[in-house]
């Protein structure tokens, strides 16, 4: 009986974790048309820089897409930071081909290659998928990844404020 319960509990936890993962992006896409989007840029040097698409529901930031580009490479990066009530709830990292850059900075969907997904609840990492594989909570990198992810989100919000003040 304990084995059946353990299997049921494991399956239930897996399903609820998966539901969180898919609902963040799905909910955003479902409501995307009602969000205001701000487009900002910040040069890194003469050949590379960052573009930001900041999606807001009234005054609240719900998503920041950071796009890094460089004329020296053929693959660009996009990172999606999803927020709810001012807290990071997900970070999804992608790469995409250089030919899609102009389309990407317009906010239009482009073919993206998933690199990493991180989901958080109450500022705690709850799910981490890297190169298509779930990383277990027992992985020694888990705490460092959580700290780095939260710091990165904090930096995104600060960068937004700095760029807005500069414009």
C-alpha cells in the first residue's frame, strides 16, 4: 500500500510542477494583447548590445525579454523574465539565429531554441530544466542557481529603471 501511495504522490507532484511550468508562458501569451510593451536598447560596445521588451499590465511589469546581439556571432540570446506581484516566477532562456533579430526586437515570435527554464514560487526555485533535462533538487548547483536567478531578475528591474531615467 505504501508503494502505491508513493507512486501516486510522485505522479501528483510531477503533474503540479508541470502545470506551473506551462501556465506561466500560456497565461502570458493569452493576455499578451492587453499588455503595454516598451522597447528599450542599451549598447554594450560598437558591435553588440541589449534590446529590452518590457510588458506591463498598468504599472506592473509582467515580463521582460532581454535580447543580446553581436555582429561577431551568428547566434543571439533571448531571456524571458516573468514577474507576478513584483516577484520573479520564471526565467526562460533561448537562442535564435541572427537573421531573426529585427523580427525579435519588434516583439514578433521567432524560432527559438530552448536552453534553460527556471520556475520559482515565493522566491524559491521549484523547477529547473537545462537542455531538456530536469535538474533534481539534490544537484549541488541548485542553491547557487536560485541565488543567481534572483539576482539576475533584480538586475533586470534595476536596468529598466536606469534606462527609463536616461531616456
